[in-house]
C-alpha cells in the first residue's frame, strides 16, 4: 500500500533537520502571528536550502486568503501547475522546497483566490528583483559577502550622536553622476559609485551619506518613495553584494550610511503588496484609512500584527544584513494623523473621536524600542512636519522614541527669510530666531533636502535675491547661519557647490559649474564650514540645550545682523558668529562679548577664494570693557556686506 504524502509539518517533526535546511516551524508561525518574529525574513521569501542532501531553494509566503499558491519562474518555464505550495498551520503561510534551483532565477507567486482570480505577485520578502520595467523577483543568497568593517561597527555602538558631529550628505545615486559610457541612463553601479562617493565625502568632511530610493521600486519618478520590494536593494545599480560593497567601503572610510525608509505607504502596482492574496492583506481594508487620495498609494494596516512584523523586521534586516547605520523615516506626519491630506468624509476618527492614529503611534514605539534598544549607536530619524510632542522623547515617557527629528519649521522659516529682498528682512527678522525658542523640545536635524529644490521651488542659490554675485554671497551667509545654529546638519547633493538648476532624477548634477568662480568658491566655502564644524566640539556637543547656544544680539533687525556663540562643557574654544544679511557695510559694528580676551577670526565668507569681494576683517580683535547687549565687554570691526564672520575665543 502506498505511503501517504507527508506534509511539511510532519516532515519537520519526524526528520532530523539537515544542515543548511530552511523550514518554518510552529514556533515561527506563532511568533510571526504575535508580531515579534524579528528574523522572519530568514524564513519567508526565497532561501538556499538543502533537503535529503539535495541543494535547492526554499520558498515561503504569507497569503492567508488564497485558495492555492504556486511558484512560477524561469526554472520551470513559468509553468503554472508544476510547483504547488503547501499550506502549513493556520496562519496562512505556504511553503515549498524546489530542488536544484540556484541564484538569479526569476520567479513570482501565482495566487488563486477563492473567487477564481489569478494574481501574479512579486515576493514581499525577495532579496533581489528584476531590473525595471520587469517586475519579477530573483533568487539570491545574501550570506556570501565578506564584511571588513568591524572597526567601524564596534566604534558606532559606543557613540552618543547627540554629542557627536552629524553632517549628512543626502544623495540620489542615479542622478549624482552619470557614467561616461554613453548609455541612455548612465547609472553607476554600487561599486563604481562607492569609489567616487567615498572620495567626495572624505574631501568635503561629511560624516554620513543618506541614500534615497534603495528599496526596490518600479517608477523612477517616485524617487524610491513608492516601494514594491522592501527587502531588495534596487537592481538599477547592481546586486545585493554590490550594495554591501558600497556600505563596507563607506564604513572603512569612517562614513556612516543612512537609508530613506518608507513605512508610511506603498505602491499600488499589480505585482506589489496591494490586495496581495485577493484581499487587503498589507493595507487597511477601509479605503478611508488604507489609502492616500493625493498620493495614489496604499497605507499599511498598523493594527495587524503580521504587518507590523513585516515592517519592523525590515528595519532590522537592513541593520543586520547590510550594516546600515540609520534610517530616515519618510512622511511620519502622514502616519500619525488619520486626516493627513484628507478632506471631511475621507477619514475615520479614532475610538476617542480624535485624528491621531493610535496604531501608528504604537508601531513607532515598538520600532524604536526594538531597534534602538538592540543597536546602540543606530539612528532613527523622523521626517515629521508638525508640532507632535515628544517625537524624540523616550518611549517610557510616552514619546515616540526617535533619535532625531527633521526640523521642518526651521527649514521653512530659513528658506522664506533667505528668499526675501534684504529691504524686507528687517520686518521678518524673528523668522530666523524663532527656532531657538523650541530647540530644546526635540533632538533636531536641520534639513535642506531634495524637497526644497524641486517642483518649481528653485535651487538653493536661485532662491536668493539679487544679481548672481549677491545670490552666492547670500547663500554663503545662510549656510554659515545653519552651521552655527543648534542642530545636526543635512545638505542635499549639489547644494554645496551652488547647483543652479532644480534637481531632476533624469540627469546628473551640473558638475561643470565647478569651473565657474562662484561655484568653485561655494564648494570651497562649504568644505571650510564642514571642517570647522567637525573640528570644534562647541558646534555639536550640546545641540538641544541652552547651555550650548548663547544669543549676543538676536534683535538687531534694523541692520539684519545676527550674533551668537556656541559653547561646550569645557568652556574652551567657543565659536562666535556675526552674520550680516544685507548688502550694506556696517562700519565699526559693535558686538557685546562675554570675555575680555582675544577673538581670533577663523572664517570670513567674503574672502575672494570663496567668491567674495575680498573685504578684510582683522585676524584678531581684542575685547575691551564696556556694556553692550547685556555683556560686560565688546569688540568692534567693519562688517562687510553679505558677510559672515566667525571667531574662536
């Protein structure tokens, strides 16, 4: 009599598990159902495995509403009947081991719904994907890469980044620089990009690079913010091993890597997560909660354990498998508010009648507790544009637990002020001082990101008023104010040399501008700012407390001059800023100072090498006794037009 076919569950119970065999146990299913299986990506997806001494590929997919699931791919000629998966347990996971399937095979899941519909889905846990416009998943073994960044990883764990310099270079790989090979798209692959970006970041002295659009996405124009493959670095620039090479190389050169991470919403493409098994599996079933009407995307169902697990395990996946140093969480405000971007009738209040998304709040607390609690020195950064309290507050104090928050209020005030004709700046003087009134409420990053240089907002330099020479002078003093202000720093690529056109993902930066005097000068000036920022602890070690920032004169609106100084715990090497936001020369300008000593000039934005007019400021100025701006001492010097003067004392 023929023996009945064993189920996967029975086989696991009765057979000793072989070395390198992948399987999903009852315990795996239970913990995934509880939302706390942080290594679930090692089980679901496609993984090299061995059964009965035969090498092959183990496939696992969560599709609880499916009638049946098949694996189709290049290894079976896309045969829709050959490889039927087996449903195990009650949570809705299907598995199958296929012998002799290796790497770089394309595949999808064919999901049959109870209604007879066929859905052809990419693998939500795939580690690699077909290059768009194709959308199949690809088998890949991500365990082969040999990391050599132990020194960096060990040192990172001991850092308190609130007390460290953080100067982030936000970068879009596909448009940073095009390959000179004459191809239409001209993408550098991850390895080629690694060599060039490391050289650039080391020269400029950035501490971190923030990479846009890494998780796989179908549409270039979304910049990577409408994702279909959360566990796969985009194939536009190479393989997963190539991406690991990039990160390893950056780490070996002491540069941290932050990824843009998008748990707020996902793309609606047919092969993606939407209606994955014929029903709303990853998204909320109520379209008033599960859809963004303005963005045309789906919103994750944060109340479902398995969905929260999918996202939190994804963050941990990038940390553990790719050694990422931080995530910048996109569109946090859209997750926190149920009515974000919606009109009356398009949203549903929470159980208390409010607009707060209680499930998203708990998701953030869970995410940050696990990630930051497990990986000290790892950065979680919120792009949050409202006054939501305690974004960087501790979870035990009812905060969300992020390490840093983008200061979008500072960014808006800064850009609006800097765009003004100098004649009108005196009436808007306090736009530039307002951010310090709430500075100690969060741990802030000051961002001048890609969002500020697209959609007819103009590039940073073309936001500035006046003739071209005035625009560059304005931008130099604006950047100086930014680097002096409390908060970590972020500049988008191109801003550090005065990119004049708006950014487009379709073309590379205008590197040819570096042959121009003003752009070359701007580039040199930002390099000086970054060197100064990293050299003096007063500029970064106390960013969220008034102990680290002192106004000398915040009220000189008639002359549009700002003066303040930064200090650290030692009280040594304090850095003083005097910034003239007008085209007027203020002769014998007097600044009240705290100490009767020498004030040594370390930076003058009007030097000719920076593209300035070459007005000189004394290299050293001795303070004299005399009341000024509530200080007992003072200095005076001629303050040139559109000039920032920085002193150490």
